[in-house]
């Protein structure tokens, strides 16, 4: 039954960050998930600002509810009852990635059948509208359901959307891709403590800037958020940090694709250094491989609380990097850059993409072994080269009529979605899985713990990181970025088209799955902790050195396999 347009004393807005389905069709959800959603925090801050300003009138209270499906069940019936009771409201799916679009549509159908107003935004909507002609069939299906599509960014635009929702007059498409807003002085990203505590480590996230100057062909950011840097001021960032510290949150992920290229990085870090003189907190950032050449950047990052850094290594094959237009990656600089972070006791994460045109299983595993020996990277996470909608890679394949997987659920950087010149789909999948098992051997994890001890990083901290990355891939069969603590599967929340399992089969199977997986995690945890504790009690362990942790002489540099690979 459709809702009538009535004046309400309250107007509920439900912001939902959807999850996606695993290979068996079950929603991926955890008691505690890993990666906090920056978009959810951004939209919550913007809606809260609209509520504070009473944009619907003094007699209408906007209520904002933030839900992350990776750690919370979406109770459709309860939301429908609440919106009906209020006489109106809005359900907004935020930050929807391509792999989350099928799940989003399954939920949207339920809300629309109950007469609720629904809007969908995120990289899939924006990427498709930015790079592909017309409206693609999956987006058209949403429009046919009466769902509004939102492309671009919501700063300065959300007020109009809420006003339209309050009068049931939302437009089919809101497209602001060619009108990207400034960020300085905008409402701050924020989530309440009870929401943040559903993530491991009670970590929250925010962006200090958007846009990236580089031209990586597999990236969607440059075609959605642009290549021009737009930034929050140091005052804005201080406000975000202080608001979270006030509610006891001390763990932050700055989601800028490349914080090192934020023109205001130094003023922001200086401000954070001042705050940390009174109250400690820790930060994770993402940077490029040349960040160590920026004077004072790494040293100030550490003083500002950076404890983990993610670097888009992507590959060590120059031809692969050139083909992907990732010309900024200078292989000869990798070791110096990573060691500079280690000198500041910062854990180095790096992403490695599998499936460039020259890759074979043999070349991939060769390169992984070279990295193990030659580079002081700590946590290496592997991704399948995926033509994401919104990327130049996807556009070129689309324009050429080359076959790609029609199921968007598989566009999670964990599945093979198109063909390869030198590997079959099975060979590509096998190479991807073999890369994980090759890097995270017990012997190499021991090396990672030793390097950590020698760098002044607690081996137990490194052991926890290894448990997450080695365990999630091997035990859960999921990418670590889809991981979390204690998986929850609902028998009735299976992808449409797949049968609902009988209770007498489902629950015993899930019970055994829980027991067996937790036992495997426990064995791995005990082994890693014993290794870490032994190294922490070994005074000689601080003297550990290997080929990756010292600057090579000129003669050694010529002989290294990394140099030969170049």
C-alpha cells in the first residue's frame, strides 16, 4: 500500500550500507566487521546537520538511523513499520559498490513493495553513469521499481533530496558528477559510538580529501571523484577527531586514496600532533610509493599517530605497471620507502593485483617470492584485476564488446570476471589462491615477526595482522577486506533464486562450520602468539637483519632478484 503525503512530526531517514552475497548465496555479515564505511559516516553527518537545522520545519524532527549490513541485520519489516507509523520517510542505500548492487536491489524491492521511498547512491551508480552510455539495464531496473538514483557527492545536495522525499516528489536520477562540491566547512563525517563499536578495534573513518591525480586504468575514483584534489581544512579534521575522542573513539582510518597528495597534509598532521600531546589515538592512512620523498611526511605521520599505512604496490613488473598507467610506481624506490616507514615503527600493508596481461601462475609466484626476500612489506593483500564499472578498463572492454561476468556480485576483487590472454579462468583463480598460500607460509610469517621485532613493532601486533589476513583467506574462503569476527549466517537471508535450506540440514551444518573454523583459528592464533612471545623475550631478536631490511651496496643492488625483475 502506498504511503500518503502527510505532514509528520518525525521523518525517519534510514541510511544502509549493504553487504553482498558469498558463493553460497548467504549475506556476508559478522558480529564485528573489519572495514568501517566512510560513506555511512559522511551521510550520517550530513543528515544530522539537516536535522539540526530543521530543514523540514520546526515541527518536524528528522531521525537518522545508520545501519551497516556487514555487522547488523537489516530488519525490513521493522523499518517499514517505523516509516509507516511516521507517515513518511526515506531509505537510502549509501556507498553501494558494484558487488553490493545485487543485494541492494533485493532489499530495495522489499521496501518499494511496501510503498517506501528508496534512493541508491555509491560508486556503482556513479561509475556507470560517468563511463557508460545511457542507463544500463541494472540501473534501469531500479528506475522501473521507482527507486531514485544518486550519482556524485551529497554535500550541498542532500537537503533538496530530503525535501523531495518529504513530499514524495523525488526525481528518478540526481546526477552531480560534473559538479563536485568543495569539502571545506562541510558537515563532519560522524557515527555514534554504538555503531562504531560494531567494527573490530572500534575504528571509524573519514576522508580528509577526495580526488586522485594519477591515471590508473583499473581505478574508479578518478572517474567518480575526479583528479582534482578537494580537501577538508585542518580545522575540519580537528573537529572530526575531537568529536570522536569525546565519545571515546581513538582509532581512525583516513580513507583518502592517497593522503600524501593532499596539499594540506602538513597542516593537518601538525594539528593532529598537537591534539596527541594531550590525548593518544592511532590512525591508518593510504599513500603512494613515492611518499617517502616528501620531506618530513613520514616522520610527521608517525608523530600524528599513524600506526598502519596502506600502499598500492600493485605489481613489481614494470610492463604491467606501465600497461595499467600506474607510472608513479618506481620499483627501485620500494625498499627505501617501506624501510622508512619501519624506521618509524609503522606496519606496512600493500596491495598486489593479479591478472595483468603478462601474468602467469609461474610469474606471479616468482614475483611473490621475490617480494618475500627483497622487500620489507608486512601484510601483502592480493586482488584479482577486475574491470570495475567506472574504470577505464571496464569502459574499454564494454566498448570492444568483450565478455564480462554479468553478475555484479562477483565484482569484489576476489572473483575472475573476464578473460585473460595467458591464463584460463581456472588457472587465474588458482594463481590467486596460490599467491595467498605462498606468501603466508609459517616460515615467512616467522620472518615478518622477526622484522617487526627488529623495527620496534610488537610481534604480537604483527601476529594479529597475520591471523586476519592468513586466516580469512584460508579458513573463511573470503577476502580479508570482507572479513570480520564470528560469521553470522541467516537461513532465511539467501540470495533469491537459491533454495532456502531445511532447518534440520542448515543448523547442524552451520554448527559444525562454526566449531571447525573456530578450532582452526585457535590453532593458528596459538602458533602465532607463541612465535611472537618467544621473539619478544629474545633480546638478540632486535638485531635481526635480512636482504629486505638493509640498504644494499651498489654491488648487491645489481645482484638482487628485484633488480633483475626490473
